């Protein structure tokens, strides 16, 4: 099986370095949906050295901060599942009380029609992300 995270196609990359990348997921129901993807093909956090885990989690926290700043959500969901794709990655998702699935997970069946979410462009999100990354790496 070819790993779709090792060989991505059409990703909307907001930021990357040699160890990981941050992408914005195209999801009509969740405008504030990002993934932080580890570059190397490992499945679990404990496959990483301590410094690598810290590097990855600082990126997860920076995405959370940027999404909170840009979207003002009711909650941020963090998930590292990897059941379908055993390649280490974190889902970071802005949630709203009037989204189609709230308070259930974004993968649950919709409960209602979701209200429009804030319209935040990639440039604005990238600027916020850069500021948060600067804070996390100081």
C-alpha cells in the first residue's frame, strides 16, 4: 500500500520544515480544519525521540492558537487517530456550537444543517500561524 501522507497529492500546505508540515484540509463543513503531518513514516508518538515529539507538539499548539485567533471557535478538537492511515499526524479542528455535528465529533453523522462558518483566507491563517510558531519556538 502506498501511504497517502508519504506521497501526498494536492495538499494545501500552510507551513513546512524538514520534520513536518501543516496543511489546511478542504472540508465544506469545517472551514477551520488543519492537519500537522510528520514527514517520516512512523505510526506513533513514541516512535519519535523526545525532541522530535516536542517539535511536533509545538506545531500542533501553534495551529490551535492560530485557529482560535482566526476563527473564534467554541472549541478546538485535537485528534491523532491513524486508524486508516498509520502515519503520524494530528487533526486540529475549529468547532462551533452551530456546526452540523456539534458537540459530536466531526466524523459523526450530521445532526442539523450547519450555519456558515467564518471565512478566513489562507494568507490570514498563515500569518497567524507564523506568529504562533514564533511564540512556540522562543
